[in-house]
């Protein structure tokens, strides 16, 4: 092991040395650029607009991210910088004297754009001093030791500025043209960064005009234009802002045309496209409706690109008539898709969300898909996944077992009405149960679901019918485990409502998210149980100074079992089907517990023999969870999170002391508090995260001693109660 590690480190060293960049011969490489005197404006915001760049250095900042774009806010951010090492793979930026002189002018122009009209560059210095006279040197008179080795010399640049005092916004008039409604003005003023009494900024001024124009277009004025003026008084350091809006006529859709861009091997169902777009002649112009139409048509799956174009009609004098010609331009894609590949999956994914499990697999993948099956852009997909299953947390390769996953899905757009989609499918999974890992089983899940989105996709409503058939394969399952796991059949009605008000689903900085899941099993349907299940959840995200984000989540789960077959094992009788029980713990749940193990241990099962107790993975019928996170993005690619998780899962239990059955309830005194730290590496598919959650001694059950804390991490002779989890995507 030590030899292998040595070889790995040696190889990494050669790779790093091979990637080291050198300064071109007889040139100066910019090692560092410092802007001194920048107090009210972020030094890195200025440096982002300079052509003279310093050598890139690996590091991060606690506060405002260090990777800023020129001319884009924040301009007054602050951070605690942590600079590590120079990147060996990026070429040295070469110092150019003429470019540097223009950069000094850029700095003054940058300050004027930020409202500092008295700002000046007081002095500049380049070390070594010879670089200020000429950006190239004679190799016969080398200014540094590296030059003797036929290399260039490093140079440092210092620029000293005097900021002066900024011009402040004295007034903002939004009625310079058409009289605007109070609602429009309130919305624009509330969102604007340009505020009375604050520093005037050209970027904020332009954003104010653009936001007002977009607001008018959202109100139906397709030809709205916005202009403005700023009256500056440098001596009084005051700016009076006036914005004039020309709304033009209220616009309505006059025509809707479909344009096919390219050849297709099948007849394009224009009726289906029109139904999915759901645009009507005579409707008021709405950019949101057009964007929604574009998204819905693209979601049909038969096109490689979709563009919805709104063209306002104009008369001979170029004035807007108020009539809009809409063109839906589609480029046909491939109809028949097939492929072979492979991958790694950690966790079990359901339509209701992600269920955390202590299981992962390596699988092959083969699929065929027809995106115009039987016409009408109906989609049929068949997918086969033979897999090798590892029954532990990713990436621990323990308890290897074979498995297979076969999936079939049919999807029909414009079902019953324009925006409703019908999805039917079936999944046959053979292998170890993701939760009760010693059970080798067949599980056949079949569903028919209709879904409809509203509010430009922010509101999603789903409803349908689901069937689940579970059979234990006795040949591969120990007899002791078979006794605890009954075969069952389940049929239920299912509904899901989801409202997504986040600004970005993958990297959220503000907004809220709400969802409610409901199930009604049995009753009038053939099923091993009659039960009702509810799982509401709410999340909130609040931006804070220094680029921080405060995120919180609270969720409940309730299962009300009204009847169960007598043939079921005792745990299933009281808790319901194993795949639909309420559980907690894991990367998207309580990070102080392993997946599925949140709750109390060794509780007695009602109606069973005294020796039979619930397992820690058996789940329950009541669940509550709460999480709070403080998130900071320290570079473009890296982030850090401090979090705290709480929660509990309860179930009906038999108390041998009182000889009574205690029904499941929400036990808010069992907080099971965990605190931790996590690291994020942001990728195109979401952040790769590593979370360390530690259970806090004395904060597990209010007013009671902790007893034995589960899920210990063993660091040599130190036992730390908690978990270390590697996963993909944010916790919530």
C-alpha cells in the first residue's frame, strides 16, 4: 500500500512539473497586481476589467466569491482571501507597457461608472523598475537570476488610487414619459439596486431601465421602449435620475405559424405542436407565455431545437400596430435512439423524490427509444440495466450481489388537453432490497400518471394509479430474514403538488420550494393494506451579505394504516410496505444518521413475541425533519457549508413495563441534533459534496440522557458519533 502511494505521488509530481509554465525569454511575467487605496470598491472587481492580469493562483475567499466578471456586480464586495499556490498549468501573463498605460485609464473610467467622478490614479509602480521603461530586456544585462537560464523575469505591479467621495442618488423619476401605474413602479423600485441616498452606478441605472422595459412587456406592451437621463451635480455629489417609458399599444397575438427547419423522416404533427404551445389568437402578448410555449414544445422530445419568435407588426412610419405574428420554429431531431453504456448509481430514485439507502451499484446500460411512436410525438423507451450491487455506503465495495433492472415507459403529450401529459411505465427490479439488504427479491412497480404544469413550469400537479408487487426469492434469502419480510401486493392512488419559487434549482440563492405528496392505498383497490400517507415539505432560501445563503427545510410524514392483511409479518403489519415507509437519515435527510436509521433502537413490536424488536432500518409511520444550512461559494468551483439537522421517526411500539401499545406520534422532544461541515465541488450536473455530520452529545432527547449514540466514525482510538457522506447534489 505504501509503495503504491509513493508511486502515485511520484507520478503526480512528474505530472505537475511537466505542466509548469515558464515566462517567455526576455519578457516580464506579471506575478501580482495590487490596487492600493481601493476601500469603497472591491479591488478584484477593478482587476476583472484590466487587460494586465496577474498569474492565476489557486485559493478561495470567505465572503464574496473571488471570480468576478468585468462590469457585473457586486462591485463593493469583501472577503477574507486565502491564497494557496500558483497554478502550474496556466501560462504566465506577459507584461505589456502600452496595455498597462491603457489599464490606468480604464481604472479611472471604471470608477466614474461606479459614481466616483473625482477618482484618480495617483501613481503606479512596476518591480523591477526596468520593466516600467521597457517591457522587454536584453539577455546580456539580465534583471533577474531566471534570465541567466534563458527565462523571463517575474514582475509585480502596484497601482495607487484616490477614490474620493461618490455621487449619491438624489431622486428617481419613473414618469418621464407615459404615466405608469403604481403597481409597476412599486415592483421596479423594489427590485432596483439603484436607490435614493445610495451610490449612483451606471450598471444599476442601465439595469433599472431594462427591468422597466421587461416589466412593461410582461404587461402586454410588446413594443415598449425605455430611455432615460441623469442630471449630475459633481459639486453637490448628487444625481437626479429620470426614466421615460413609451409603452406603445397593448399587443395581442394576430397569427400563429409553425415553421419546420430542416427535413424530417416522419410527418410533423403540427396539431400536437399547437396543442403543446397552447397559444391562442387574440390572447394578450406575454413573454412568459411564449417562453412557456417554447419549453412545452421542446419537452415533446421530437425536436433538436425549438424557437418561439414574436414579431410585432409596424405601419409605414415604423409605429407598432399592436398585432403580433408568432412563429414556432422547430428543427426535427432523430426519431429512433439507442445506446449502450454504463454508470454508477448511489441511492434509489422514485417519482416521489430520492430515498437514501446504504446501497450502490455499477451497471451496464442498454436502451432503445422511439420519439414518435404511433405518431403524435408519443415516446416509448425500453431500458435494461444488469448490475453489480454493493450493500454499503458509496464507495465501499461490501457484500457484492448481482441484480437486474428492466424499465419500460410510454409517454403521450397533449393527453385530454393541451398541456397534460400521460406517462405509463413499469419497472422490474431483481436483486437485494435497497433497504432490507439481506432480502433478495422481485419487485414489480407499474404506474399510470397524468401531469400538468402551470405558471411557466413553477407549479406541477401529478395524479395517477400505482401498483407494486413484492416477492422474496427464498433461495438467496436467509430463513431468519424471510420471517421478517412478507410478500405483498399494493395498489394506490397517488398525487403530488409541487411549487418551485427558487431562482435556480441547482444553485439556489433565494426563493422557496413547497411540495405535498399523498397516497391512498387499498380501500376500493385490491391491496395488502388500506392506508393514507401524507408528506408535506417546505424549503426557504435567503441571501445574506458576503455572498452567503441561509437555507432551511422542514418536512413531515404521516401514514395512517386502517387495515392490513393478517398474513403479513408483524413489522409490515404495523408500518406498511417496506418501500413506502417513512424513514430518515442519509445525504438528503438527517446527515448524522446512516440512511434509513433515524429514530430509536430496539423498540418492541406490538403483537409479536417479546424477543422481536424493530430493526433500525424498519422505518415508521410518523416523521419530522428540520435542517438549516449556511452556504458560501468560496470560488467558482468550490463551496463550503455549515449545517445542522434534526428529526425523528416513530412507530407503534409495545411497552413491556406498562404492557400497553403506544401509538406512533410526532416526538418533537427527540431532536437527535447533529451539526456538521460540508464541502462542494460544482459541476455541470450539480455539486459533488462531502458532508461530515456529528451527533451532539446531550442534545438527542430533551431532558433525558443519550445512551449509546449510533453511527460512529472511528478515527484511530477516537469514536465520533455521526457519518461521513459523499454524494451528488445539494441536500435540499
